[in-house]
């Protein structure tokens, strides 16, 4: 197990929900996109699933109606930066400027949540003390959203060469995830068309929608319910010094 130390600067890093039982926190990064978000929202509604979205400002700004729709349907939204760059490597000033710019946009549609839940592009900085300190100055009490299980959906569209490949490739990842022993209570990572330069970009929207459908079907059939990320109510003192 990896252990990182700091002089008391770690904010909580969440991977699981605090409650026991067959409940899952779906987290959707890089949203919104006009050709996937509406269908994903309809699927979430159909399975009565409330999710947590980490929105990219550069995608949200031209799609404000989608931002509003995500919130109106009862999902939680947090900033995922403005441009999808490694903010943990960009320096604290750029990190906070990007997060604040995106949050200012989201705050037009809902009050800024406290405690704030953070996930940076490519999950950067979750073991970086400088990043934790900068974020805690920006949003006191903030917590990192890591995950306990990943759909690995950013690797699906590069494997697709024909539209018929989408469903079986998504099904493979969903079946792998459903078999994970630590799945109950996990925060699950998925994307609304992951922002990257990989091949297969023309299949990204279909992958995001298909994966959402198969995942919701599989989890529901397995008796799971869905909840947004729940922040830790209190941070144990030692966890400010030791990060597992
Ligand atoms: Zn991202």
C-alpha cells in the first residue's frame, strides 16, 4: 500500500461512500457534451440514479442549458478546471484561477457547495501537498474525490474500429467492474466523452451513452442503488499527516 506523508496538509481523499451496503457513487468527468449528456441524463433518470458530475469549464460555457439540466435533474456538479490540463503541474495560481473560473460559472445555477469536492484533470495532485494546501485555501474544508473502481472508459473508444464494436467493448469493462469484490460502496469513475487525444474519437459519444446504459442495467440487476458522493463529516486528525 502506498503511503504519503505531509506536515498536516492532506485534505480527505475519498474512494468510497461512508455507508455500508450495495450503493454506488457514479462520478462523471469532463461533461457536458451535446451528443452524449442528454442521453446519459435520460438513462440516469430511468434508473433513478443521482450522480456527481465534474464539469470542464471549456465544455460547460457553450452548453449552459446542459449545465442547468444536469442540476435541475438533481445531480451534483463540481468544477473540473477550465481547460483540461494538468493543473497540479501548472502552479497554485493557475490551479486556483482555473477552478474558480469554472466554479463561478456553476454558481450561476446552484450555490457553491461546502464542503467542496475536488477532482482535477487526470486526477492530478491528489498526493501533492502543494496542491492540497492551495485547494484548502481556495475552498476551506474541501475534499478530493478519488475512486474505488474505474470503468476504464477512456480506453474503450481507441479499441473500436466499427460502430458494432462499441457495445461489446463497453460490456467487457462493465462485466469486469461488476465482478470487482470491493464494488459495494465504491466511488466509480466514468466520463462524458473523455477529453484526450486518443484514437477512436468518433466513437466517444456512443461509448459514453452505451457504457452508462450497461453499467446502470448491470448495477441495478445486482441490487445496487445510486447516491452522489458524500463528503466525510469529520476528518480524523491523523489523516492530515498520513495519506494512504
Ligand atoms: Zn477529466
